[in-house]
């Protein structure tokens, strides 16, 4: 019998989606083979499987619609059902592969975890205590870890944290101006999207080692958006803070908001904590500003409604304003990178942001921008501007294998 190739399965779970990637180890490097996307777990879900083994951008090789009944949505089994479908597809279509290791994106690691960690019961119990800090993501991240323990009991698991990259943030940027007792209890800025920022810095280092040493600002733009100031590979400041609701306006999240608004809604409208949570995480952002048109940027761009344009204009304004703030934290700015689903693909938004940031010395090359090239700034731009696709899954795969003692050249 031919020996099976050991693979690392990477899982990135959202409240209504499941993303998986399958990597193998060849020599001292990892290679992505398949990427799976399951969207709208409330049903009907769209399952798409892409083959990356030949084309780095991926080729769609299979797709399927999963009904709410197939997902057993009524009994809250959608994530379990979707994962079973994914694992069955792997077993059927890649019989020469064996899922030997599993790596997970976990949004919050709290004060305890500044590095990836092998998952055990004690780790899981601590991560459960962080659910209130990331209610949109943490419960589902942990649910998939429990499911993998059930479905893949012989495959060790590693949790990789979005907060870990920001453990280098200086105290003055990390803490709020609140009583020290509360700070010591863990109420502080944590920052998120760290795996994406780490990947982008690593990618720049591979493109040009000198670039990675300069004053770098990365804008991770998507339904969840944030920005990060990076100096010599370390996070100095980020737009997200105690939770993933702070900073830029996002798909349905408010971003920065005067705390007095919360007091007003509690005192004058009688809102309780559940109403406030739903408001901040599900009713605001692009969705709220557009009058409920959509939380999807492409849909907003296609709309003729002035409220849709207002939502886009507000995002551009906030990105430009935060650019100035983070450039101050860096003491200048040399490199600006767009990434994330919107940042990587929306040339119009990138052009609008660069125009607002012209005072910093940013200048776009329209042809490069339209073609989605890596370098999109003009040759005479003082700040070099890039559009670089992120790959959090690849970063998680590297961390997972390293944590489990599988030799790689980082």
C-alpha cells in the first residue's frame, strides 16, 4: 500500500461561514493544495472547492449547494455538518492525503497567549472565557476545535491568535485612560487581524528585505477592517482595540463611536446589553449608513442610492484619517499596503484613499492600480504603495507545523 502524504488542515471559522485550506510539506516549505469556502451556513450554503496545486490563484474544481436541512440548521449543527462535508470530500477525492495536523485561526488569545499554542483542555477552558471580547468569532473558532477533536481525534491541533502579533504594542498605545485596577483585569487594546499583518510583513520581507525594515502601514479592508502601524516587524499601534468593533466602519460594525452614544441609548431609549451588542456588531457600519442596502462593498458600489455612496465615502475618510494617526505613531511613513478582500480588489477605493493621502507623498500609478499589480504607486511617489493579497491560512500552517516540531525554513 502506498504511504499517504501528511497534510495540515487549516480552519478559519466565522459565524456564518467556514474556510479550510489543505497544505503539504515538501522539503522545508509548505504548499497549498485545496481551499474550501462554505458561505451562508444559515442555508442554503454555497460550497466551493479550489485547487491551488497547479495555479497559485486556484481553479474551481467543485461546487455544491447545501440546504438548511442538510446542514441541520434547526438543531444548530451547521458548522458540524459543513465540516463533515469537507472532510468527506478530502477523503473521497484525495485518498493519498492524510490530515495529520490541524491549525485554527482563533481571534482572541487574551493576555496569556502571545504565540500559537497546542490545544488541550486547559487551553480551551481559558479561550472560552474570552468569548465576551469577540462574540462574533470566538464561539465559532472554539466550536470547530471541539468538532475536530471529535472528527480527527488523532490529529494534534494548534490555535493561532489574531491578537498575538500585537503583543509588542507599547504600553502608551495599549492601555486606556481608565483606573489601573481595570487595566490589570485585562481591559486594554488587544488589536486583531494579526495573522494577516504578520503574513504581509513576511511577504514584503521576501520581496525586498529593506522594505520590511521601513515604516510600514497595512490596511486590512473587508467586512472586518483594521489598520496597523508596523516598525521592523513589530506592531506599534492598531485601529482595533479591546474588541474587534473599534476603529474603521466595517460591514455591519460601527467602528469608532463616542461612548456617550451608548449611555444615551441606555438612558433615553432603555436599551440593554443585548440590544447594544446587536446594534454595534450587526446594525451599523456600511450596512447602517447605507440605510440597510448592504454590508457588501461590491453591492454598495453598484447602487445609485446616495446613502450607498455615503457609506463608501465615510470609509475612505476614516482610512485617510487613521493613516495620519498611525503615521504619527510611526514617526513617518515609507510603505503603505492594501490587503483584505476589499483592499486587494477594489481599485476605485484604493485610488480614493491615495488621493486623500497625497499630503503624505502618496501618488498612484493608475495603470498599475487598475491591473491589481503588487506595486501600485507611481515611480515618483515618496510613499511606496502596494496591493498584496493576504494569506492567513498559510501563516497559520507555518505556525502549526513549527509548533508541532515539523522542520520548516521560516
